[in-house]
């Protein structure tokens, strides 16, 4: 029989599928993408029809080599990468590379896709192979080109105008805008006071049963004949006046005027899609989107459960909410077996996706077999895998179960014909799907509704005792900050990006320090706010939610073969590039948005807050122009972690200038002061430094604590010291990356060929000198020396100018330059050692 080569993306998946296919199949992993755009400008050639220049990814080159070696021994090639656009693109890139190498030729090549890793599904995929879908590949190429064009043009603009290391992205930037706009709403929000008035009532239990009195609460519904709205009782005075009026009218009792009894049914939500899985993973398990997707990938690729390796869930990147017919049949049997026939539906319940661009996988995320109950497989799984599998299993089972049924009661209690209260209660009668899914529901608002509030039996005409009236003050609340769950939900509602990209969008925003987590909520940083303002003001079109969603629609049209991808790119680039060129003329100050806080009372100079290359800071005094030697330079202080450019007050800003603080003297007479540097807070003693710990506040730390830190550092240094030379300050230290030499200010590694314990003091000194000489000159030193050499009006300036006119031939100049470099080269280590010994 011919030998067959199957290519998947991950080694875990390869191991599982190999067991299913047997000895006539070899299964290798590509380890994700095998090619990507060359990492430099011009990778997408806009002058040649957006031609894309690809190269092998270095870290995967060895895996491609293994595939090539195996292909030479194989008769058939099956490309079984993931069943989405990325997977289709990986198959295409690998195939293109193999064609370039002349390795495919007449060998049959089939693209196979499976949505669950089970023996039956894998064999079905192998039998139903097809060609690579070029439309899906084109859509992925267009997406990659758009991301590249935006990133490679907007990001350098941000580096120049805001700060190094920043980035802008086609989908990342609208997501940042969502978080920043929510923060601006919160800051602009003005809380408004309002009061509620509850009646605490009591009804005696039925006489025959001898049950005691039952107490319950009712909310004020009507006051003075007018329906109570949120701000009807706007302050304490109004609430107290209402309390007095109702107390006088009620005279200690309330009469039941109306009772409504109903049954309320609650149906389960659809099975998980990528987006809803990420939301529930965050809300119920506390997982980040990235952690959820990583764990789901493991469950999909295969887990060893008692000697059998099998994928436990279907493919986890999907927008679909439907289930396969054979899965529905098995699911109904599992429900009957576990919960009884009454819990199962007579006919399957079908769901329709809300996403207008539902694509990729043909099913929702579900267990590959409902007979594998969570408790049965938990012992084979990691804690994360077990918790996520439990969530997926329960959600899928619940979607095909009976609704939950509640008995609800709403009673109107009147104090007079002018005042009324309303009491609500409900009891769960039939658990339905809640028997599987639990009372913890999908929506937090529904969770509040489903709290069981039992009322005593009430009938029209009953009189209940009014125990007390309870006025309570409230304030309106600003909109909540986004959590991962709510951000993912909003991104999907706006059609920004694709669910499979949400995890990377969120991690990029955090990696760039555009947002930080405060508990579970995202807060934009100063850098994030400034970048968002810059993009919103100057690139409004490209952070617009509708524009981003429309672009996703266009990419989906490309994937369906309804639109060509090159004209789409041309249309985008024709508007985008001129805009980027125009914004290059902006000054840094126009972008950074300096905020004036006030005036320093001690000097009368302005105090401002702004963003610098190394983060937000405050400044006292105006910037001194280059060459100005008479004006006093401004003072600077970095903001603390919890301070913001747009909210810091003058008092808080002035407090920052209390650094450096002098704390006193060490026992050896060294002065001690604390300050904050580029790498965090530190203490200086003499010419030495020690970093402060996380809990040490440089504004409040005292001398004894600093001495303790210095002693701790000295003890750690002694413990790591391999050898020291008395009277020289030179030590050989066991470092994290190997032994090194230091004298406190200089540092040099030790060659691996040398034994640290056999080095002499002279050799150590020579290594330190060589390391110091090899350091690049300080920024600006060369420039200053040149200026001094050719000072205006000096004879030197004339000589330099004349010399510059007379140019030597290129070869001679190069030779002279080389000779000069050679002459100026520092003595070698051997020479230095000799000089040191002679000295």
C-alpha cells in the first residue's frame, strides 16, 4: 500500500491522529504558520499589485525540513491544518513552498478538514479530500496585507510623535477606542442622588398549621396618587416627608388590593461559540480569553483518557450555534439516561446565529461524546481542562433540555387610595435545564431575577401588619468599565475583528501598556489615552466602528468569492497612504497634549503634566531652547503608578518633587538618599545603589529600612561571591547568566575557557578595562567634541573647512581610515596584563 503523509498544525494533534490512521500514514506537524511576510518595509509591494513577499519562519524551518524529507518517501499528501481561514492559509503556504522546491510534481495533494478529532471524523475527512480553497486563502492574505499596511505605516508615526515601542492596528485601535471612550464617560459622569422607600410587612401564618408570622419587603409603587419614578424622592427631605405621610395614612397596616399569579419560563442559551465561550470562561472561571482558548485547544487536540487519546470537544474557533444531527440524537439519549425522559425535549431545539458573518466551522463548540461526563474524565485532565470541559458539557446538554419554570407572584399593598407598595416573589417549580447548568445563569441581570423571594400566601382583601418604613439613599452609577467578558461581547456586537482574534487583541493592548487590569476591569493608561486621542482625531476613519465592521464584511465577501482582494487593498491604500504622509508634519507637542496643572507657589513657574519617552511625568518650568545658557532648566518628576496625566492635581504634582529625599548617614558616614529612576525607586549610599522593594514607598521610607535593604544586598552579594581581592573592590560573582567580574561600577563577563577561581587581580582589572573601552560612547559626546573642534570664528574652523574641500580618492581614504582605526585600537588583554604586571 502507498505511504501517505498527513500535515496538521500541532504535535499533540499529530500524535492523536497517527493512532487513528495506522501504519500506512505518517502524521507530522507544521507547528503553525510556515511562512510569513518578510519583516521589513516593502513586504507588501503596493507598486506591483500588492505582491506579497514571503519567507520561511526561522523557528519552523526544521519542521518544514522534516516534512520535506518525509514527503520524498510518500506517495500522497494530505493537508489537514485547522478548518478556518488561518488553517487554509497554512496549507496553501506549505504547498507553495513545496512546489517551489519541486517536491510535489505529480503527487496527489488533498486538503482535508475535520471539526472533531475522533476516529470516525478523521477517516471521513481523509475520504472527502478537496483542493485548497483559494478564496479563503485570498481573504487571509488580504487581512494580513491590511494589518501589515496599517501597522508598518501607523506604528512608526506613533514612535516619532508619542514614544518608542508603540503600535497601531486595524482591529486593535478600535478596541482601544472602546475602552478609552468608556473611561471618558466615567470621568464625565455626575452622580445624582435618589431615595427608595420600602415597607417591612408581616403576615400571620395559617391558623391550622400553627406556622409563625412571615415577614417580607415591598417597594413604594405609588405616592400621593402618582407612580413613583427613580427620582421622585430626590433627597432625604422628600423621603422623610413621604415616610411621615404614609405612616399616618397606613396606621400600622397595609391592605392587599391586587394579586397576580403567573408562571414564567426561562429557556437555555445556545451552545458555545468562540465568543460566548471566552465570555463565560472569564465571568464564571476567571480565565483570560487567551487562557480559555489555550485550554480549549488542548481539549480539541486530544487527551489521553485511560489509554485512549481522543479529542474531547469539537473545533473551538466557530461562529455557528447549530449541532450535527447525530450529535443531537446522542445528546437526547444522554439527557434521558441522566435526568429522565421528562427533562428531554420531544423535538430538537434549533438556534440561529446572531453574527451576520457566521463562518468557518459548521458546528458550535460541543463535547465529541456526551457519554463522557465531566466527573468521569476529570481525573485525566488538568484543573483548567476539567473546569472548561465541565462548562462546555453542561452548556451543550442544557441547550436541549426543557425550560425552567417559575411560579411568580406580584401583590399590590395599599396604605390608602393615594399610597401603594408592590411585593414580588417567585419559586422554582420545574428546574428543567437548570438541573444540568446550575442556578448560575448566563446573564447577571437574570441572576438577580432568579433569586427566590418567597411571599406568604396573599389574597385580595387580606390585611398585613406594617412593621416599619425603610428609606434608603442611592446614587446613580457610571457605566461599568469593560471586563474581558464585556469587551469580547461588545467587539462581537460591533463586528470588530473575529472571535478567534479577540484573545490576541486584548493581550496586545496589555503588552503595549495601553490598558491595565484593575481587578477584572480594564483601565486605559496615559499612553493608551494619548494614542487613542491621536488616532481618533487624525485617523478617524480607521478607528470608526462602522468602517472596521464594513471592512470585515468585505473580507468575508472575498472568502466567499464575491469580491476580488487586490481592488479591495487598492481602495484602502489610496485613501490611507496620503493621510499618513500628511500627518508626518505634526509636531510631537501637538500629539502629546501637554496639560497645565497650575503654578508652583515657591517659584511662580508653570507646572505641567505630559508624556515623555519613558512614561508620564510632571514638569516645573518651561523648556529651555537649545543654546540658551541663561535660563534655568525645568525640574522633572515621574508620575506614580496610580496617577494620571489628565487627573493629577497641583498638590499631588508638587508632592512628587520632594524627591530625592535625604534620610541621613550610614554608620560609615555615607549619605543616604532615595529617589525614583528610569527603572524604579532606589536608595543611594555613597557611590552605591540599592533598589527598593515593591512595598517600599520612596516618599515615606525611613533610614532603618534602607539600611536593612543595603545589608540584605550585601549578604546576597557575599553569598554569590566566588572570589574577592582585598583592597581593590574587585569581586568575581556567580551571576544569573554565568560568572562575571565587577568593581562596583564596571562589569565584565568571564570567557567560558577561563576558570573564575584561577584569575588574578591583574587579569580581572584588564577584563574590566577592556569591557569599559568596548562600551559605545555616550549619546551626544561625539557631537559636542566636533562642535568644540570647529568653534565659530576660530582658526580650527577654517582648517577643518579647507580640509573638507580637498578630498582624497576613495580607496586611499578607506585605507587611511582603516589604518587610523588600527592605530587607535586599544591594547589587547594580553598586553594589558603585561603592563599591569610591570607596573
